[in-house]
C-alpha cells in the first residue's frame, strides 16, 4: 500500500515559526517516522496519540492523531486508509509546541468534523488520557 503525505496551508504556516534547524528536524522526523509507524508497533504506540475522542455518526472512529516529533514539538495529522486506491493518506494539519497540542488538536478536530455533526455532538468530545514518551 502506498503512503501519500499532504500538508495544509496551516501546517506550512506553522512550520515557518520554527528555526531552520527545527524545521529540518520536523521534516526529517515526518519523512522517516511516517513509514516507520507502519513497520514498528512500539514506535507507533509511542509516537502517535489521540487526545480526544469525537462522537462521530455510526460509531465511526476518528482518524485525527498527534505525532510526536520530539519532546517539544507535535504534528496534528489525519491517517486515512483508502483500500479502493490501495493507499494511506496522511494529512498534516498543524505543527505546534507540545504545551499547546491538546488545544490545537481539539480545534482541528472541531474544524474537520463540524460538517458532519451538530454542535451538541461536538461538545461531547472527551479527553483521552495518554502518557507521552
């Protein structure tokens, strides 16, 4: 299965807020880390987290995740398997410092899931307790 990585304008804008050396680390971790998520279950469990569960229609699972670049930087992304085209689409939404990740994660979730449910369902997002490595 092919892996296709796309980035949003918000991600590109966020990236410019980091120094050149940090940008290099971020892009290197994405380039090397995304394929490794498929190959190494321990790496997957340590580096990919869901901060909230969103109550989606028909008990669908959210594809929104936080990817740990390092102790200070996180990437908010979606992971969508597309069996028809035999590919996995990774969309990079934001890259932020770790102290703001929970808030940004919820904002991105609200933004992408707003069209499919009402505000009452949206407010039912529940925090998921995770332990960052």
